[in-house]
């Protein structure tokens, strides 16, 4: 198991290991050294969300990268997909997003992108990790080779134009009333601006970040405030982003939440109809509902499952010729447009379907009946409860009881000390029995 890198970069509680200024500076040094390519002036672009600790991490990274001889371009608050896009368009050697995505304000993280705008592979992360505990002084720049730091202007405008260009030319959102919840996060300016410029009537919530309120009772992890606002304003649709805007959930005109699986069903069917979908299907993770798989199969499409994490979805897409993939949690990766999950652009694709027909969002976004699915989390302090002999027995018994009519997924979280227990199948009572027995056994083993 890695000491620093998890399933989505480095993440942890701000100002505690590994999310300290010291580690961030070392990451800047190590990544800067790892991405030296020839004798040109090397550049790194750094964006962040709205967490208080972003200032600390940003300055530490600047110190590390400039010490390694890299010039730093500072974007300020910007969505993760904007950082990925600008890494490539500004011809940088590496991109960095400072964010803990959907986590609370007290966490933070560092996500790294290569010059092609894609998240780094496990191998490259491992090589950077290998440098973090070493003395790097002999590999740093000489006094006359240190990097400079510059703040980039107009970042929001560039991303808004980029997002708008993903829609069919001439398409307008005139007459559509949209509530957009930016989770007090990185897209608090960009998302409302893009929707307004496309002609929509925009009601913006979750757009007053104060360093502490990111993802707090808002955004894609908690759609209650958005659902209330959609109902109150009689909006046609609600859009819920997370703290760094790389994921999205939808709320329909009846104030019902639409998850990532339904969003994938809508976009994949739409893209198939307009002959845009490549690879013969969609790439999702082991967490996606069996109902989505059955829906796609009925359309002659395949659902390929990967490990949890949008980077694994992207890796499979790239290596097997798919151009659409995502996660139930709301990550949507559309490689015709982006190199990572993009909540705003996914929402625009849904709006394309809505605008192209006469059905309300509740009908557009109800493509299949989800199979009963139950997910519970078990928190643990140390050790590995999954290695407990009794836990292993109960899990195997659960798999046997579900048989071929269901699925059981047990996995440790890559970002928190949690074990996620998910089961699904046609027999809802059996699903609850299996999950509850596994959870109770895990809790005893973790005690």
C-alpha cells in the first residue's frame, strides 16, 4: 500500500500527514524533477478549490516546483476539468489540482495531471512517491535556474467558452429555468455563468464560498437544498456539482434526484442515436447498478466495469477505444471533450437531450428501473478487518446466497478509513439481510 498516493492523488486532513505544507513542498520538488523533459523552460499549472487550506498547500507547492526549476502558472479557484484542459492548452509539463473533491473543508488533496491532461498512471505516481522521502537537494535547480510564479487571468472565461463549445452549434437554453448548486466550490463562478450565457434562466445556490462551507449541506453529496429550491422556484432542472466540479447529479422538475447511472443511460443512448458513441458501450465501475447494465444490453451496448475511481474508468476507455464512461457517484468522462470527469459538460449533454425533445427531465432521466441496491460503510481505526477469518466466511456466504441474480462488492475506500459494503439483486429482502450480516461482522472485527 502506498504511503502517500491513494485512488485519487494524495488526500487527507489539512495540516496533518500527509496533507502538510512540508509534504506538499516535497511533492512539488519530486514531481518537478520527474517531469523534466529536455532543456526548455518547464511549466506547471496549479488550480485549487475554495478550501481554507488551499492557500497553504498552494504556496508550498509553488516553493517545491520553483525549487525544481519549474515556472508556475497559478489559476486560483478553478474546476478540476479546467485544470486538466489548461495543462494541455497552455503546453505545461504537469498540472496540479488542490482539492479533496466531495470531502468536507477540513480535508484537502493534490491531484496530478500529465502534459496530455490525463491523471497520472500508477507507475508514474509510484516513481514520484519513491522520491518523497529522499534528500533531493542535489537534484534541485541552481540559483540561476529557479522557477518563477505568475497568476493567470481570465481562467473562468476560458473554461466557460470551452464548456459552451461542447454543445451543438447554435443551441440555446432559452426558456429553461435551471437551479445550479456549485457546492460552494471551484465552479461557483463558471457554472452559473456558462448556463446564463447559453440563455437559461439561472438560479444559483452554493455559490458563496468562505473557506469552510464547501460541500456543506449542498452539492452532489447532499441534494436536499437543491431539491427544495427546484420545488420552490418551479425550475425545469437542478444541477448539483461537487467541490471541484468533476462530478454531477441532476434533480428533475419533481425534485427527485437522478444519479450517475441514469445520467450515463441518457447520454449513452443519445450518443448512440447521433452516431457519436465509440467502443460499443460504456465504461463504468463495479458500483454501477445492474439495471444500467440490463438497459445497455437491451440497446445492444456493453457495460464494462472497472475498479472504483474515475482514473481507472479513463484508463480503460483510452486502452480499449471507448469515448464515454462514468461512475454512479456522478463522474462523467467524455473523451471527445475532456480528459477527466466534468460535471458541467455532463449537465450540458443532459440539457441537449431535454432541449431536443418535448419531455420533462423526469421522463428524460428515467431510462431504467434500478435493481434494489444497498450500500453501507464501516469505519475502522487500524488493521484490516477484511482479513478476519469470520469476516471472510460471512462474505463468502453472502455471495453464495445472492447467486447469479445479484452482486456483492466489498472494498476499502481509497480516500478514507472505510470499508464499503454493497449488494444488489432482484430480492430486496435478501439484499438487506446479506449487507447487514456483513456490516455487523465487520464492526465486531474492527472493534
